[in-house]
C-alpha cells in the first residue's frame, strides 16, 4: 500500500497547477478558490475535502492575502515546506510581473474608449463569476430549508452595505451577533 507522500504530486506538478490556477483564473479570489477546490479534490484527487476545508479556514484567519495563505497551506499538506514554497512562488511571481507591466501601460490605456469598455465588461463578468464561485462553495453546506434564510441574510447584508452605507465589518459583526442570538433552524 502506497503512503500519502507517494501519491502526492511532485513539485513540478504543484508549480504547474498552482501557477495555472493562481494566474490564469479570472474572476478574483472566489472564482480561483472554486477552481482550485474542484481541481484538487474532484479532478486530481490530491486532497480530501476535509484537508481543503481546514486549509481554507486557517487561511481566512491569517493576516494578509488569504489566497496565498490557502495555496501555501494546501501545498504544505501535499509536499511539506518545499511544496509550500513552490506554490507561493508559482502563484505570486507571474501575477506580480503582470501588475508591474499593466501599471506601466495604464496611463496610456486610460484615454482609450475601447479600453474603458473592455474593463467595464470584464468587471461585470468577474462579479458574475464571483457569485457563482461563492455558491459552489456554500451550497453543499446549506440544507434545503436553510437556503431561504441564507438568501435573506445575503440580500440584507448587501443592502446594508451598498445602500445604508454600513461598513463591511459592521455588517459582518451584526450578522454574526444575530446568528448567535437567533435559534438554529432544524
């Protein structure tokens, strides 16, 4: 029987996977998170769902960029410190280089009408992808009876933040307090 270490991918496969998902997935952190979840657990079967959930929870607790913390945690789970270092470099270096180039070109692009329209279209698509990605992650944890309640919380949080002007921290703290005070649904 082969050990978990023997079934884990080598460092080159970790670099290729995290480089691809971290730098070529559009739609922001949530969309990338959904892609990594689907690929590492469902398609490649490199990790168990419980390992992913643990790394995700720990990454959310760390200061700084949670996406990098997640990639480091997942890769540490796969290949230890070397895997973590490889994933961090694969997810951060190409994107950092792209940002430097885009920043240098931005002053030239901002005057172009077509560039503004392209950015607007890409932003709208990113919002849709983010909503879909959030649903993929949340849906398995919702019971059918709790979906309406959860949807109402989402709509209320959006309205309080977007229209009432409450800060995101205030909305999250209020929702957490209400969740703690309200009786759980069976």
